[in-house]
């Protein structure tokens, strides 16, 4: 529960032997501020700062500041406010937010964003630029396996020392704390109830809010669910293989694609083996890589295909991309590899604090290690959120076991899943139906991560927000054809 600040210090007699009780953390407060210069001046957008304790579990914890944006609705009589939680952990909520003109939610609701504690624009932020640079080396294939993990661990130790030396309490950056921040904001701005949407990791604090502060929620939307009782690092390669197998099977079932690529699985295996034996020559502009050569091996090919699996228009073309690359024509694959290059945009300190407290301590180590095996056929790709060795260097306290328990709630909930999602498979969203009796599950055929972000999802979402007590109309989702793998049988576009 949110604890109110004590109205006065308790005065004790000097003669008593009883020690003073620990002081309660100060109450959260919200203050309006001017918006950044780049925010649209011709729209009713409000900006502010939420000030909250850094660690609510420690007496005397300092206060931190979290930016807030509220895009006021264009409706004459708006519905209840709507708050959006981004993925990650480590993705900013307010970065690059300039306007609400293209936001369909703003047609009917205020749209609220709260920067997660430790995020890019929070004070303090938990940026670790050295780790971001190392991820660029890994995407280019120049840093792999044990060397990459050791470099990450060293960088994490140095970032930890810098942040704690500046007074940061890294144990205060958790999913439960993010959920408490959200409820603090709701109370501070005087909102009785709001609706909530979480994307990917953002479904974690959304579910935690359902567990900890249900009184403030009218409805919840969960897109690409990351359930609390799942440890992601036990599944990354398996999830990617699941999606690739859907591509292989979908091509085989399509008359044109199946005829064009009857040996697609074998071609994929040959491509991975060839790349591991000798890095692929893709002819990419090395300026994107600081002028240093790329070393595109099996793991980098798998990463590029995972990127393609996130793109609705690319999924139907993956059979052609794989087959042509295996036959010595990697031009389309090179375009996907190019999309993977450069440093990550995560705020790595926040990513590590959350993951190393809430995931790593609960992982089945043999199962997670098996995901790195070349026997998976993915070049030994390391899809872990944060490697165990890096968590040792980050050294935060493990979260209580309650954070891994399924959330049980009667709050009306809409769940989106994308058929080809290589990160959060549909079954992760579907399993919530066991503990959320008023949940509606919608799987979007042909789509991937962020399955609700399209015209069909817009219509379903707005209908659900208007009346979350009834199943929303999902006719548009039922009419989705899915991936048209016949596209792969067509010749590729000419090279520019």
C-alpha cells in the first residue's frame, strides 16, 4: 500500500530506552512543468514530474524524479484516462513523444505516459553507455560467446560502481516499484480510475498493478504478454525456432511457396552451417560498423531472421530470403542484417536491476544454458536478457518469490498475441486465461510482437475501452488471412 508521510516527527523522551521507529517514506508528489521544445505547441499536451522514493522499503530513501506526459483527448467528453507502459525493461516511455495527432486513443481518451524509474529521462537514469557499445560489437559478430559475456560483466561492474558512487540504490528499481509509481501518479493527479495498456515487458508492471492496486483500474490491455511465472532466459532460442517452424510449415502448405522451396528446412540448416564455418560476405557498407569488418556467422543470421519475424511485411518473404541466401544470393538477408547493426537503445542499468532481481535468481540454469547450444540449429545465438555472469557483477538483491506467482484478478482484460511473435509466443498470453476469468484473448494471424498496433487492433481496443464488461467485437481479427507465403515464389525486387 502507498504509505502517507508522517504529519510530524514523533518526539521521544531522552530518558526512554526505546529507539525511535523508522520514518515512513515521504509521500509522492506531482508538479506540472513546461514541455520540451520539440513537443507540439498546437496540441493540449501537459508535462510534469512525479517525485517518488527511490526505495520504498528503506527508511530515509532519497527521492527520484520521473517525467510525465499527458496528451489530452480531442473528444468533447473524453472517456476515462488511458496509460501506456512500454517494453524492455529499459525502454523509455516519453522519448521521441512529440504529438498525439496520429494516436487513435487520443480521439476518445487522455493518453498518459510515465517514464519508468531509472529510464533514459528519469533523474537519475541508469544508463550504461559502455554496454550499449558492446551490443553493437556483438551484432556485428566481432564479439561472441564467452568473450562477449566477460566484456559485458566487466562493463556492468564499472557502471554499477559509477552509479552507486553517485548515490543510486540499485535495489530500488523493480517491477513492483514501477507499479507503485503508477498508482502514486494516479492518486497525485486525482484520477479515480484509469485504463492501462502494457506492451511486452510492460505487461509485467501492468499485471503487478492488477495485483497490488486493483482499485484504480477499470480495464487492462496486455499486448505480447510476458507472464510473471515465466523466466524468459529459459526460452529465447525455443521461441525463435517456434516462429521459424511456422514459416517453414506455412511455406510447405502454400502451393506456390512449397513448389518453389521444397527443401526450405534443409536450406536453412545449410545456411547456418555455412555461416558458422565461414562468415557470410554480404557487401554491406562498413560505415555503419565504424569501418570495421562484419563477421556474420550463424548467430547473426538467426538474429537477422528474428528481426524479419517482427515485421509483418517481411514474414511472407522469409522463405525466399532464406533460400536465396543459402544459394549464394544474400542481398535480401543483408538488408535484415543491416537492421540489426548498431548499439541497443536500452537503458541497461534498469534492464539489469529488474532482470537480475526478478528473473535470474529463479532460472533453471540447465534449461537456460541449453538455449545457447549450437544443437538448437541457431548458431549458438545468445538471446538471454542478461547473462548470469553479468548479474553477478550487477549484484542486486533477489526479489521476493511472490513476483513469480501468477496474477489473479477479476479486472476486465484484453490480451493480444501475434502468431509469429519470436519473443512472447501466443501461449504465454493464453495461459493468463486460467487466472483472469474476465479476460478476452485475441490472436492476430500473420502478425508478430505488438500484435494490437494496427487498424484492426485499434478498432478492437477502442471498443473494449468503451465497454470492457463485454467481449469486444473481433470480426476483423477473424478475417485476417495471415501470412501469404506465395509472395516468396515471386522474384525479388531489383537491387537499388
